[in-house]
C-alpha cells in the first residue's frame, strides 16, 4: 500500500518535545488541577501540524472551557480511587474532538 496523500503531518521532534515537557510540568506541579491547560497545549500542537485533503486542522478549545468539568471529574476520580477515570478520558476525548475544526 502506498503513502496516503489525503493525510499529512508536518510536526517535528523538537517542538513536540518542548510542548510535551511543558504540558507534563504544568500537570505535575499543579497536582493535575491544570491538566486542561496541558490538553489544550498538546492538541493545539497536534492539530496545527495535521493536514487532511489539503486543509489544516485547528484546535479551538480553551482550558477554561474544560476546567469546570475537569475539577468535578478529578474529585470523582479521587473519591473512587481512580475508577472514575475510565469515564473521564472518553469525555475529555469527546471534548477535544468537538473543539477541533478546519483552519
């Protein structure tokens, strides 16, 4: 099978590493409270380097838009000893997809 021309990715290791380290540090140093900011950082990088059928993707979500739900989900995850995370991650992914658009 040949390489797809419909889907392209032009991201590099340097900017990925910088974004990933910043997202990790923000999450660790805030004990997970600012995880929405890390989600936004990573997804802005990913969509900014993704091209589908000649059109670039863009991530329009903001950390503030996820923050209220994240605090609720974090609390429920803590009191259920992490079990609630099985429901959280699909919800975070849904939010990411709903906030991804064409440039």
